[in-house]
């Protein structure tokens, strides 16, 4: 066999080999195609995660609000359990509900995904506590405060802020603080409020006359998160069945309803207010 013949035969063999490999590859692709496309894997739904709140120095820093300059809160002087934070929801209530735990001095705003935003609160001292279900009927920024006549009688120095004297204008020293959420129960104004307070040292304690007070920076945060008609539950034992106490009464801290508020019905006399 000549060298030329050998070269031709060798070239032919290599060409046939390459052709066979290509055919095998095409055959393999055809087999895969006949089985249909691989199923698309749908990712599982992601559980809702509440956006982080930020650091305490930022949340409780000095701020200007509606012409008032709020001072920074000395967070290192407050038990950190009473600072705003995201926690697993212990209430079992539907998202959007506000739950006040009077036993532990916490307010929970229930969120999606089994979470809640928890705030520390100050509450009424012994003999002034109250509990029950209500709804946020009205919200007010830097509200006027009008102490009830009963409170003025106990504290004559408040006479200058009585209803007949026009109440106390909103401001840094106003007991209702930077915001107030006005609670209605059934078809009446309960005269009780969720409100701010300049007295940050009172959070986690029972010192006020009947209302639920928050740090001013916290009530501003809560105010921005909840609409009117938000349900509110005030209870002594979060997670336990509600106990109705028809004779449970307390002395309200506020006797005023903000201008423009839509009353759901006539307000009962104070001595008939059952909470």
C-alpha cells in the first residue's frame, strides 16, 4: 500500500469516527427531547418578615415634629425590654390589632407572619386600671388636654386647664404628649387614650391616672402605623381567654374629644363608664 493510499484511508477512518460521535450526540439529544422539558421547580412562598427597626440611638434620637423639638431619650437608662422591638406575637390576635398587656407593661401591634412590634408602656396605678375592647376612633397630633372635673377636684392646680378654661394646648409639657389615639367602646367615647408622654422614666411603671402612655418617639411610630378603626384589646393576661368584668371602672385622664371627631353615639356620664 502506497503512502498516499494510507493517508487517504486514515483520513477516511477519522472522518467516519467523528461522524459516528456526532450521530451519537444527536441521538442522545433526541432521546432527551422525547422525554419532554424538565419540570420547573416553583420556589416555596417566603414567610413575611417585618423590616428591621434600626438602632436605638436613631429610633430614640432628638427630632423635630410639627414645630416642636423632642429631646433624645437616654435609652441606656431604660430597661431594654421596654424599648421598641420586633418579637414573636404572643397574643394570637389578627394582624393590625393593638394589644395592651397590663401585667407586663407592653403594647403589641400585631403584624403578619406571627410577629409583633412591642413597645413599653406606663399604666394607671392601683385603683385606676382599666381593661376591655375598644377601637381607635380618632387620632390627633400634639393634642389639647382637658382634665376631667373629677381630676381637677383632686388636683386644684389643674383648674387653669379645665374645660371651662379651654384645656391645655398641645406641647412638650402636655400630659398627652406628641400623639393621642382616642379609644371608643361600642358607640361611645371611653375618654381613655393611648398617648405619648415626656416622662420617659415612667415607662414600665404604674404611675398615671388610667391611660396607656408611651415614649413620645414610640407613640409617633405607632400613630403612623395604625389607621382609624384599629381594634384595641387591653388585658391583664396576654394569650389567656378574655374575662369580662362589667364592674371594672377607672377614672379617665381626659375629658376632651378633638375638634372634628365623629362620635359614634352619645357619651355616657363618667360615673356610668363601664370598661
